[in-house]
C-alpha cells in the first residue's frame, strides 16, 4: 500500500543559492521510447528517475528491450529496431503517467501483438478518447471503458494502419505525439495540424534519431519510410520543475536563485513569458544547445508581481505550470485572468477547481470559470490543503508557504515522487522550511 505523505510548510522564508533541478520528464519518456525502437545503443544522461518516466522504462523492458540503469540519471538502451518489440506477458502498468499511456497507445496500435495498458486510480479516470478516436480513423483497434478511460485493450494492426490528415480540436502535445508515433507504422502520410503551438520534443528527438519529420507552420507530417539510429541524449533540466523555484524566488522577498541547465525549448517557455509580463526579474544566461534542445541558466530575484490578463497564445506553452502560476497571481497586486485553459480540468486532478478551492482555503479571492480562473491578489494565510493526489498542486502550495502569514499543511503528497522526487531536498536546500510526515 502506498504511504500517505503530508507536507508541513513553515511560513515566511526566502530562497537563495543555485540548483540543477530534475531532468525533463517529457524528454525522459521519449528517450526511452525512441531509443528502444532505434538500431544500436542509446546512452541517456540526465534521465528523470521518477515514477512516471520509470513506468515507461519498465513498459519497454516488459516488451523485451534491455535497458540498463547506471544511477545518477544515466541509462543505456539496447534498441531492438522499429519492428523488434515483443508481446508483453502481462498488462503494461503505467502508474500515474498520462504521457506514457497516450503516447504508447499510438506506438502500439501498429504492432504485431495485442496488449493492455493500465494505470493507477487517477490515470484510470483521465480521458483517452482524444487519442483513441483519431487512432481509430487510422485503422487502430482500441477498446476503452464506456467512459473512454483506461484500461486500453489494443489489438495490434501491423501493416493495416493508414495515414490521415488530422486537425486537432485542442492543443495537446500528447495527442500530436501519439499520432506521429502511430504514423511511423501507417501506410501513406500522417499530417497533424495544431490550433496552437505545443511542445515539440517528439519531432526534435525523432529528427535526432535520423527519422524525418516534416514541419511547416502549424503542421507536422510523418511516414513509415524511416528508421531510427541510436545516438546519445543529454536530458536538460525540466522547466516545469524549475517553474516552482522561478515563482518562489519571485514572490519571496530577498530571494536570489540560479537554476542551472534548464531546457528553454520555445514551446515550453510560456511560464517565463507570463512571469515576465507580471514583472518578474528572470535573466536567461549562458544559452547553448545540447542534443538539439536549447538550454540556459535562469537567474531570478524577488520582485513585486502585478496581475495581468494572461495571453491565450501562451496558455498551451505553460499548461503544466499553471498551478504554481496561480500562486504567483495570488501574491501579485491586482487581478489576474486566465482563459482558454479548459485542458487543466482533465489533468491529474481538475486543476482549476482544486487550485481554486485551495486558494480560497488560504484566504485568496478567486473565481473558477469553465476554462480558467480570476484571481484577486492578496495575502496568503495558513490552512490545510487537499492536493487530491496531484503532485503539481502539492508543490505549488508548498511554494505558497514562502509568502504565507501562517503555516500551510498539504495532504496527499505521495505523488510528488511521480514527477520530482528531489523537490523536498532542493526546496529545503534553497531555504524553504518543509517537513514531511509519512503514514502507512
């Protein structure tokens, strides 16, 4: 049985020092998937050794791929080639990882074997029709529950998938990546058109492995005419993890933090753009490219934030960072408005409602809307927050403690280990007074 973990945050701290946060989760997932399908041996450094990415790693081991973990984020993948995966002997359990389930559903739709994808209670509630419906247009055979959720029963359609032109109804990197991976096994060309830019790690990494993805404007196209060739991947620090400290150092007086080697892929930097619009002092230093991905050191010092109307074109570029951006808005002067973010309601929790409830608990005036939130900046008080098992909610309210007027207790924090197991250590090293309590 998973232990229950409660965070206790002592109020009124500051953050100072430097840190390198955990490796990028999106890239860690994709390095395992594509490295497994490549010809040759792929060496990965900076791999995120947390439960979500490890679920992907175990799934490919269960499909016959030899993957060595050498510690400190070093992983060696002995690729089996594009058609070398073997039928698993049991359902593939993906824990809490929506990325694993959605991307694997596309990759496995065109295999020569059947399989079942399962997950924990939270993942089993998340919508999967957004990937299974376009996959069915390609000829995939995937059975879900009547509600369109996991478990997914996938009947392999090797040689039977066909390419489609798909106009995505919502901006989702997971849907785009799922269809690109399916397109590697489909006859003809698969073209995906996005309504707004989303993270492009899949396209970049496929090209890094020598598999051509054509990109033109808001379209990405792929065919089955390609092979992947192993290469070495250095995974940069995850900007979604760095976001907690970007906000923390912005809102806590007398803070000064340097975050090392953070991925600044332009499809992921919405959090920086939004914070700068709010008045945050964030410097981008030492810009360089590592393995086809832009990285930099981020220097942030405390500032007086102001409320803004968040531009809708930045929403897809910061979708995972909104829980902690809501904390920034709560500490800002004036009103912050978010629209166009209905995707937040189908994450690990309904992040709009859960964050609104939590902010109201600590004394902030907020109004949840169908696709966003209206937040009146004020003084964060103390209280007991239910994170609903959502790691980003838990970490966001931990950061809120930096400028709270009383202690904050956060319930149900075990899933922080799914994305950022070093969060507590890094946060306390930088100055946050955080203690945790475990119960069976």
